[in-house]
C-alpha cells in the first residue's frame, strides 16, 4: 500500500508505480465514484463530438456567417444546421 496526501486544492498525487502499472498518462480523465468508504478513479476516454469534416464545416460556417448576426442554440439546433450545411 502506498500513502498519498490530499493537497490544498483537492489534488491527489497518484504514485508513479501505479501510473506505470496502469499505463496512465498526464492529463488523463477519470470518472470518480464513491463505493462504501473508498474513492474510485476510473480512467475514461472521451470521444470527440464532431468529426474532422464537421469541424472544418464549422470553421467555414464561422467565416461565412461572421457579422450576419445569425444566432443558433447550442445542441440540437446547431447540430441540425451543421448537418444541412455539410450535406
């Protein structure tokens, strides 16, 4: 067992032996859960919301729409507009 310390900004250092054993990398994301009296850190992968083509389309839309004052709500409305523009 390795002992680590909770720091002032609620940070916990994961010992290097655990980092190596689990092949963790800096800036890795974790889901944090409580199970009984234990804190679980579960590594997660976050998939990008948009494809490379959609991101290029977004850049094109931004350049084309600059100054036009078109307002779209984030989420479904924007996704629908993006699909129409990419298609």
